[in-house]
């Protein structure tokens, strides 16, 4: 009789053991913070700053693991498929998690289905800039020139379907203008072409654009950020100029694979919050063009849903597809 009563209980307990094992990340094993881009870039640098401070907060080593390729898809996909035990995380950006999926009909993962947003680290601002030798002095003149010569002006991006490609398309749609898109293999090539005067304008990050503006090589016309930038206080937002729907920023955040236990997500989120919300970290990230937000998981998820809807619409209306 006792044996018959115990057997179902033991079977149920056995079924729980894998879940319990998943929920208990080993403190002796390192956490792998995957970056889907090569070492030395802006995303990698920010991830290493976070990892350095996160390790003592968690009492575990945190290893930055660069898994680059296919525009960030390889690294992101590896995390989506990882064991959901809190030991493998993604230091993700909109490039691989949002822009890639909305520009492909057959994306290998879905942002809010295959990942759990833990924390938004911060936002990355873009600047609309032209070469210093350009006759265009402001946004009004840029729009007037584009309308007077439809399709003659061109703008550069990091690559087809990249974040600043879609920001450029959003700008053209909002202003009723046409311009040729010139994709490059990354920001460095795009900036070299702009400085040489081979392209007419671009939207690039403040970290890339600001040194060239200070050196007198570029002219900033506006920013699509929701507010003026601390480093460019005299440069207006596109909202100020009457383009209320023209708001765009990049972002960086930390994600876990779907299915990661809520307790592990909460522990990681609390540790990240403490690490990010320090004057030292805010200053160090700001130097890399990242404005700290430290939004928690639910806030971040709500933002990401809105971002997905927005950029899916932009990609569809501009007929941007990488398939």
C-alpha cells in the first residue's frame, strides 16, 4: 500500500529534477556574455565594461564571448538555443535582434519569443550629418535640395538592412523625399566615403560622428533622438523641426534564452541594475556614446514590442528585404 502511494510522488519528483537543475546556475562556472560582433567594436567595449563589474556583484566570473558573423545572427542564435540556466546571456543590440528579423521573412529567431529581456543597459543616439564642404547648412536645405533633384542625393549606411539604413528610409518617408541608398561594409567604410564627399549625408552614431564634427570635417544638421544631445546642445531634434514621428535610437541590453527561470532572471536583473546605476559606469558608457537607461525587464519588453511594430512597418513600406 505504502509503495503504491510513494511511486507516483517519486515519479513527480523525478520530473521536477531537470527544472530544478536548470534553475540552479553553478557559481563555480563562468557566465558567458555573448557579443554577436567582433572584439574591439562599440558593443564589445560596452559589454566588457559591464562584465568587469558584474562578476564581483554575482560572485562569478563573467566571460565576454564574441560569436560574430551574419550580421550578428550567429551569436544571437547561439544564445536562443543555449540551455536556459542563466549561464549564457546575450549582450544584444537592435541590429541583430530587431532589424535582422524585420528585414527577413525567414528569421532564425523571434526577439520576444526566443529571448527574455533582463535589462536595457542604454540607448545609442544617431546624428544626421553632411561633409563640412557641403553647401547644405540645415535640414530645411537638405530637404529642399532632395525635392529639387529627386533621387540625385545619396546617403550611406553600415550595410543593407542595417539600423541606419532604416533610419534613412524613415527620414525619406517622413520628409517626402528620395535619395539613393549606398550600403557599405560597416561604419568605418561608410564614414570614409562621407568624409571624402562621395555621399551626401548619413545617420551615424554620436561616438563615430562627434570626433569628426569637432575636427571640422562634418556638419551636424539634426538628431532623431527624442531630446537634444549633451555633446551637441545646439543641434536640434527632428521633432523640434516638425517631424514628430521621426524618432529613432539604437539600444543595448542583456537577454537570457527563453525558459530561463524567473528567479535567475531576477537575480541577474538586480545585479545589472546595481552595476549600471553608478556614476562611474554612466560616465564610462557615455564616453562610448551610450546613455544609461537601466530599464527593467518588463519596461524593456514593452519598448521592444513597440520597436518591432515600428521597424517592421518601415521595412515593409520601404521594401527592404534581405531574403
